[in-house]
C-alpha cells in the first residue's frame, strides 16, 4: 500500500468533531445529547435566504464567475458600507465558506515553512489550513486570567522571526468571545506595517457583538496592501450549510492571484450565492431578534457556569461561544466521560475540549468551549447536566481552578 | 507590500477563462459570442434536482457531516451498483465538486516534490491542484495522429522515477474525448501495482459515452488500496453549480485521512447535497435525451470541423469535448484574434487554446478544445463563423496540419 503524505500525519482531527462517535453511541443508548460542541445554531435560517432558494428561477444550476456572481459582490459592497468599510466588487472573491478564503490566502501569500502568528486559543481549523499549505503556526497565548485579552505588543513582537509572514486575528473571537479594542488593533497595525506582514482579519461574527464596539480591521490606515478580510454568511444568517464566504482585500496583486486559485476550483456554489445575496436584505427585525436571543443565551449560560463550584467562565463580548475552566484533571477526558459513562435524567452534553484550540502543548487542559447555539430551555437542561457531571466525575479537581477563582471575581461572570 | 508566495507565480491562469475579458469586450461591441470554451452545458438541470432545491424543507441550512450526508452516500452506493462498482457509504466522502476530491487526494497522498504522471493533453486544473499541493506534474504525451490514445506502457514506465507517487487518468477524457479500453486500463493497473502508486480515476463523464464501452477503474483487481475514484454530479445532471462531488476509495487509511482534510473545511454545501441525492433518481428518459442530444451535437460539430480546409478533429468517444488541430500559426493568438478583430454576421466564437492542456512546452500550439455544450443551431452558427475566421485569419497556415491530413483519413471524422 502506498504511503500517505507527511502532512497527513500532521493534520489534526477536528477537536470539535472527534467526540462524534461517543455521542452517537450515547444516542443509541437512548440518551439525549445536548450539542454545545459545534457552532451550528438551531436558529432558523434568514427567511430571505430560504425564499431565494425555494424560488430559484434559473433552468440550469451553472458555474458562476470564479470570483462569484457580480450581483452578489455588488450587494456585499452595500453590506460593508453599513460598517463604513469601503470596497468595490473587484476587491473580493466569493469563496466556499470563510474556510476557503483562509486557505486561498495562505496558499497565495505564504511559502512552505513560513510562519503565521495566531493568538491562542484559536479557531482550530486555522491550524488545519496552515498544515495543508505547509505553513507553521506560531501561537501567542492569551489567558483566561485576563479574559483572553490580546497579549502585550512586546510579547507579540518577540514572536516575529525572519520567516514570519502573517498574523491572523478573529474578531469577535472564536473560541473566546473576546472583542478586540481599537487600541489593540492599532498596535497590531503598527507591527504589520513595521514588519511588512499580512494581516488576516476573520470577522465573521461582526453582527454578534453584545458589549463594546466592533472595530473593523478595514478601518486601519496605511496597511491596505497587507490586509485581508475573511468573511462568511454562515453565522449571521444562521446558514452554515450555504458555504458562502468572501476574501476581501485592496491588494490588487493578491486579488488577481487569489482568482487564479479560485479558477482552479471553477466557482463557489451557485445556490449558496443566490441565497447569500438575498440574505443581505434580511430584515432588521430578524437580525435584532437573533442578536437578542444570543444575548439571552449568553447571559444565562455564563451565569449558570460561574455558579457551579470551581467553574470559571469569562463573559464573552461577541460571537456565540464561551470558554470555561472546569475543576477537572483533564477536560478532554471529562468530555469523553460525560458522553460514555454519565447521564443525568437520561441526558448528556457534548462540549469541545479546549486543548484543540491551542498549539502550545499541554495548554487549556482544564478548559472547554461551549457554543450557545441552543435555546435557553435546552441550555438549562445542559447546565443542570453539566453541574451533576462535574460533581460525579472521578477526576474532579477543585485545585485546578481555585487560584483563578480567588484572583478574579471582577473579570468573570455577570 | 509583502511578497506573494512562490507557488502563486507558478499557479497558471485558467486557459479556459483567460479569454473572458476579450469576450466581454466583443459583447460590448454588440457581437454575439458562442461560448465553446468551457464545459458549461445549456441543457436544463435534472428536474429531480431542481425540485429538491425548490422543495427544501429544513428550517436551517446547516453543516452536514464532514463526509457528507449519510443519505446521499447511501444513494451513491446504489448509483455505483448500476456500474457494478461495489462500495459502501464509508468508502467515500462527499466533496465540493470533483475539484475538491482531487485536491484532497493530492494533499493526503503526495509530499511536496513528489510526482504525478498525467497523460497530456489533460484537464488544465490538474496542473493547478498539483501546484497548490507543491506536487510536480510529469506529462506523458498522447498525440492527435493516434486519436490521443494512451501512449505505450513502456513510454509510461519510462516516466516513473523514485519521486513518482501517482497517476491520474480521466476516462472518458476531458479534453480529448478519448475512452480508455479495458486493455489500456489493465496495463495501467500493472504499473500501479508494480510500482505501488496511487491511481486517481476521474470518471465524471461516465454517463456520456457514445462509442465503445466504459470500463470503470474500480473493476481493476488487486489495487484496491491504490485506487481513488474522483466523481462529480456536475456533468451528468447538468448542474455544474451544485459543487457536489465525491472521493471514493477502499483504502481505509486514506478515507480516514481525507476526512481530516474534510473536517478542516467543515462540510460540503448542504443544498448541493440535497439536490445531488435527488438527482440520482433522475429519470432514464432525461438521461437518454441528454445523451442523444450530446451525440447529435458531437456528430454535427466533428463533421463540420473536418469539412473545413486544413482542420483535423478526431472523433471523441465520450464526454462533451473535441480537440481540433487548426491551420493556424498559433491557436492562442487565433483564439484572441477571433474575439478581438473578427466577427461574421455579428457573431464570434470563444474556444479554449489547447496549450493550457499541455505541460510540455510548445505542445498543442495549433490545437483548440471545443465543448459542444450548445444546441445544434448555435453550433451551426459557430462553425460557420469559425470557417470564415480561419479563411480570414492573417496567421493562416495550411502547412501546419497538411501532413496529418494526408496521413490519417481513417482515424478522423465520421
């Protein structure tokens, strides 16, 4: 049998999805599993998007331009204007989800062996995309004690080597819910300019900011050729399955090159583009309701978590995730145990162990990410379940979080 | 401004799509441009697929399993049974078009610097996918004099080095329309086994065979762990915009690894999968009508081309492309000229210069690929246009094809 590639060995299994077999077994045993492990909302897809799909008129589902439908790109220009982001339809290519925008950017900008700096914990697939393009991830650790704020600019700069080619930031952040301040972004701008780096700004959760103000990276001055906005329709219109995203940049060389990579895969999905275009006209009422619903869920889950003995959960300012430190020996083991050996009222919970969001070894060992993508009733059941699980778990370890709890009752909770 | 990657420089522009600006200018001048350059059929999408899209029931367009919907994979198992291809739902992952099946396979199987042997002329994007994974393409040239048949097994074997890791074949072939015989495939099987190579079999045109019999690579014995079937719904259901394909293999290590790459991009498009699943139940009547329509077009266009002075066009046995050698100094120049400096009855034709389908330099300089994806009335107008263009073209060169015409009136035409 021929060998697989070396990058196949380096390629991580999704930390979010690898518990799936255990969850499937639990379901087979008749246990109801609350899925807080993955950013798949239960909220109905934007009605405008759904209607566009059901009313599709074209007799042929055909390839679009490799850069995506011009009408969709024009519509996105309008959309970005709402945030004072000034771009043209030629500054973007429509991608198959935000995922493809990231992978095309890495392929187009970085050579094998180049480095990209990523504040950790980070969206686990950044590591996967770096692996597919043979790029090395240099993590810079943000810590729960400090609500996962950006580390100091000096710490950041100390990570830059002669192979450093890019920085990626996710704002609001998945998995931490952290919202970068204008000042933090200006500091990054300074580094990007000084060292002539690419800056990938993943802002797919911009519509979901609960406290504070979203400052678009596109507002940073003087780094127009360095900046790439990564976008996706998945989260704001509750339509992750559309696979419609965008790569946006004022750098003409990069957009022309990105288009060559886009041509290789011919075109992004047609129906996703039609639905995405319609989704941009989603009513304010829908968006407001969705926003209020997530805020309600956030407030509930963060409160419930912090009320559990030994649990610390900083308040996320945006996106629909929170990170929690648990009084356990090993969160990965706990996340397995809760599915395989535990149930409460015939229910269990699927969580994402945070170790998969760190590339520094042995980091985040007590942390989990919870996506508040279920309604408050289900969250109530989930938290009840989790509370009992933590009490029963054989590896319970209150020491794990005690110092944190003594230190920072200011930062955490509501 | 930071530099782009080295692979960006190597990445080719699509030879099929780079004439687009000239065509757009012609259209602006009021010229009707017949597009024979790209495999985008005018034939209506399978009604079953369309209906599935319009009747979509789910309230949330959500991520599916990273390997694709289980129901679609089960349905594909049924579909492959029609061709005596025996696989299970666990032997495949659904991909975003055949494109992604190829790129995941290359990423999973080949290291940077490894070589893949490809009979040329070949589907141009093979070269692009090789570039994105830093793999080298080793072409083995098939020639128009021999109807683009597979070169001898000795010629094939002489290309194998210690870096050779895979062979890719497209059957029926894009761009040549060639259909590999069982004997040819058995010879390839022999090589694959002897040198323990991967064999990528791109069989997306299997439903469009007009002469001879399609022999599925999956029928080859003893190379189960070496073989990867690349598939796509795009062509057989006239639904290129769905972006629904599949990577199919009995090699368990490979399928597990491919899934890791699949997890990175989360899931293939939801609507494309729903439509693809329904498309497998497309009526025989539709499939027969489509088949008959393409055959009619093929017969017409190949006859019309061979009737033009100095033009040679072997009869394709499958797919919906033909390659023609033209009496011109340089087909690329001709394809530009016909759009920018020519019109006949206010019409012009967009063709794909074949040089982009070769990786051997200066190959295919007089050849073009024509996709017979328009109806016979439009093809008539196109051929009338082309005939006059060839007569008027300043770089007309009857010498270019004369030896070929003298040699082989047996092989070519109908």
